[in-house]
C-alpha cells in the first residue's frame, strides 16, 4: 500500500487546494510527506506479516476512523496543547470554543440562539 | 453591526443568548425602514420606560442598540469590526476583545457571569491561530 501522488493531487484540485496548502492544513511537513511518498509500502512490516500469515490483504482487517472521530481526536490534541501552554484556562471553555471554531459562523450563532431560546422545562 | 453575545458566538465563544443585538449609528437611516418593510416588521419608538424595538415575526429576534458602553463611537468601532459571511451577505461584527471591554465597563451581574467564558474563548482563539 503506497501513496498515489496523482490521486492526491487530483483530490486537491477537486477541493481547490494546492498540495502545499493541504500539508499546512494537515500540519504535515514537506519532508515527512515526501518521505512517505517515496516508500513503496507505508504499512508497518508487522501488519504485512499478519496479513501474509492470514493469507489475506491487510485491508480485510484494517478499519478507517470516521471523519468525526478524526476531528474530535484532532481537537482534543489541540485542546491539550492550549491548556498545557495556558493552565489558567478552563478546559470546558477551551473545548467548546474549539468545537465551535470548527463550525461555520452561522452554525455557531444558530447554536447559541437555539440553546438560549429553547429552555422548555416540563 | 452585530454586537453582544451573538457577536461573540459568531466568533466561536461558547455562549447562549436570546437575541441578536444590532448596533445602529443612526436609527433613522432609511435602509432600516426598507429592510423592515421587506421582512414584514415594524419599528416601535422608545417610550419613557421602554427602549426602541422591532416588532413582527422575523425581526423580533433582533434588539436595537444605540449606545455601547466603554467603547468608541460607532464609526471608530466599525473600522476595526470583523466581516463575517452569513448566508449570502457579509455582516460587520464587533471583535471579541471589544465585546469584553464593553461588558467589563457595564459589569452587570449577567456580564460578570459570562466574562470568564468570553476571556477563555478569546485566549483559545488566539492560541488556535498560532497553533
């Protein structure tokens, strides 16, 4: 399993991104990226060995994280980094701010208004 | 210009609010009457006890603000406002720093409650920009 530069560039083009912009957004250095591209197989050897022992392709037992899971993990990582640098900040406030920053402004406003207006106790 | 907690929410602050505060330089601006007519709303002038209001289904969500405590004049604040795209139009939004300044000046009980959240949000936004 290897990285297809051609496929990646096509996806970037489709999303209106340049490769450099993608790497910056993904927080991946050019050195790290090109090192990966040069590899004939990006899977660890142990994964290959397990697949080989099973007589199957690694894709049979590898599962991809959902985009939502990836987003949450990325935000948790960022929250931890911010709180480490600024321990006076309340973790909840940092977390909710980061969550809202990942949304479009109109969604942020809608959430604030919905929560403020739909107080409906029964 | 959008001010208050809805302006803060637009910038990413995790706050709740009941309405959208709109700061007008001149409430007699012909554009306001035109927009109200388009939305089927109307303007209720101030009385002794009540501030000016918008009435009518789609505009009741908006509150009229004519003075922002602790800040410069409308035209000065407008220069440093943030432009945010909402639907098909861009709106001027008071920066979070200035919302905090205004609430620190007023310091009503409800401001005291929300200020720590606004300050944490501002620091988070700044830290997030730097990464």
